C-alpha cells in the first residue's frame, strides 16, 4: 500500500513539478513556525526556569494541570471564554451569510463595489486602531453615542467599565471589523452556483425570495458547514488581541478569557509552565471540538472537512 502510494506520488511530482515547487514556501512556513515550536509543549510538564533552559528544568508531570483545574480564577476565565465565543457565534456567524446574500442581489455594480469596499475595509485595521475608534465613539466624555443618549434624556453609559455592557461592546466591535471579510467567502460560493438554476426558477415563476431560499441557501450549505466546524475549533479563542486592547481591571470578571489569562500569567508573572499548560488545554479542546463537529456533520448531513 505504501509502496503504491509513493510510486503514484512520484509520478504526480514528475508530471506537476512546477505546482509542487510552489508548495515549498508554504511547507517551510508550516515546519518552521507551526510544527517546530510544538516541541515547547514539554514546558507544560516541567518547572521551567528561563535561566536553566528547557533541558535543565525539572519534570513535574501533571502538576501544572492540577493547578489549572484547581485554580478559582480558571473557572471564571473558562466561563467568560465560552460565553463570549457563544455570543460571537450566535450573533456574528449568520451575519456574513446575510450580507453576502443581500450584496449578491445588488444589480448596480458601482453601488455594489462601493458597499463592498466600505464593508471590507475595517478588516485591514489593527485592533489598536479599532479600539481607539470605539473608545472615542463610546466615551462618557464627549463620545457621540453618549451624547445622543443624553440628548434623549438618558444617563451616560460607561461602556468600557460597566460589566453589564462590556461583552456587547466586544461582540459589536468584532462584528464591525470582521463580518465584511467573512462575506468574501460566501460571495465566492454564491458565484459558483450554476446560473441556469436561477433561470429555471424564473421560468417557473419563483421570485427573489424563493430563489434565495431554494437555490442560494442550499448552495451555501457546504461552505456554511465548513466555516462552522472551523469556528468550533476556535471556540476557546474568544478574541485575545481584541480584549487585550479594550479591557481593564474593572471588567476582568466578565472579560478575562483564556488568551488574556495566559498573557497575564505567562508574561506578567513569568510563570511559563502554567501558561503553557493553559494553552495546551485550549488546543486539545479545540482539536476535540473540530473532530466532534466533523463527525456529527458527516453523520447527520453527509458533509464534512474530511
């Protein structure tokens, strides 16, 4: 079996050598920056000291994981991570699908391209810039949102200091920044649907809504499943970079997630072993969710990543 596979691979390489040559930079990138650093996972099982080095640091087995699961802080952090991720899935995952369908219905190409540019642009802004924009907009000291609230007779809201609304700020800002970029995937999928299906639907008297429900959405199902399974793998990645530049000690109780917790413990307290254990736990859960999501998708929908 292996000999047959290697022989077939050799034939493929000789036939399409130029395509395989183009794979080399990507493979090197994966090896250098994705697989080679995985050796550092052993830090989670050691009492790592930066001065002693990785080899000289003593093994401690599962001690760091015992600390992890017995830590009262981790329970809060884990709950926050799940809540924020679920909020983003529930409120933000369907939005690119809706936006892509609406944009596909625009017939004026100049207007359509203008909307596309406006929607995509925020993706190219760093979270530092986005954070500054939202701080200015939501500030209690002259922010336009609070000025409108006050003009309508309400009280100013401390969006970045109120634990009741801070998660809403995270979800809203994430949606503003990333929904447009995710729309590209669904627009490309819509473009691959056979136009003859729409023509046949028109002949049968189907309006725009029926075409969307019976042609566009079914055509998007494979991509939706793919994106959802991939999103499940990142459910414990609730937006570390975003939260780091937006949160403060007043909202730690509702905004401190696994990524920010690792950052604070690993760099702030220089406890590299414990923070590596937290990161490894995050990765294992993500892998489990991807495998589970793919299994359920193949079982009930006959579609999956593999």
